C-alpha cells in the first residue's frame, strides 16, 4: 500500500498526576472546572512574578517554548508590535536562537509591565504560566504531536494553535458563538493569521459566561495515556494478529 495507508498517527498522552490543577503543588492555588477562583489567584501571582501590570480585562498571554523558527517564533516576532496595541500582557519562558533571546530583551525594554520573558527552562515557572495565563500561544510551523496544548487545556488556558500535525488533531476550533470547541486555530502560517486568532480569543474573553464554558470543555477532556495505549494495542493487533 501507499505510505499514507501504512502510516498511523497516535497522539501522546500526558501525566495527568503531574499536570493536575486540582493538586499541582507548583502553582499558587489549586482549582478545578467548577471552582475556578484558584486560577484567578494563579493569574495575579504570575503577573506579580513576571512584573506584569494587569487590569481585570487585560488578557494574559503565555508561551512556554523553544525559541526557534519551528515553534513559530518568527511569526510571533512579526506580530508583536501589532499585538501590543491590544489590551494584553505577554509572559514567555524559553531559550533557543540568539536572535529571539535578544528580541525578548528588546521587547521588555519596549513594553515594560506588558511583556516579560525568562530565558532558560524552569519547571516551576512552566506550571505557573500554564495555570496563570488566559490564552497560550502555540503557533508551531509544524508539530508531530506537541504536549503544551494538553497542559494548557487542562489548566483552563485556551490555546491558540497553528492548525498542523498534532495541534490540528487535538484542538477543536471554537465555533462563532463559542458554544463548541476548545481552542483557536489559524490555517495560514503568517503573523496576520496568528493575530486574527488571538483577536477572536479576546472577543470571547470579554464574554465571561462563554469563556467559562470554553475553559470547562478543555479541562474536562481526557488527556491521559489510556486512549493512546489502547490505540497502540489495537494497532499492534492489526499488524501481528497472532502474536
């Protein structure tokens, strides 16, 4: 058969115990889909830690990433001047290409209190950004599966994703009224499309009831290894029925 018939994609699972907003010890306050007060606490603490100024209607955008083209840093860089005209604050954690690390330093100078970056990896801060952000940016150019979107959804942080690979498969685009879907997808890999997806998110954020429904749908999905494991077993049985 063709390659397409012989290839079979199985999404990753995540460690549901490590990434669990109800019992995560690395975050400022615990929360669950019904009791979201702890997420507001996480948001305030994250803003304080990253020295960001938030009004109640400011949308906090988080990004935990390798700072490389493949992860979409090129279109983030292109979008940034326009993005910062919005009522948003941005927190980035990551390291990678020198040019992006330099840009982050420049952005902190350009937009103090509105843009903040930590260069390096910090497991504690990764959890804090997932828990405290309103929206996460995952604009990867290509992505076999990705895990960040699962963490975001689990913590009630709505992902903005480039509709490619595992991001396409694991995030359902929000409908026009926000009544179905779990995240914000953009198809063309360019800054304008990324901005348009973020703008859709800002509109939903301004409707608290709709936003709460979106968060709840994401948080109640099963991202454990249970389904992928079953998929693997089924697939091996198909390949070697008598093994």
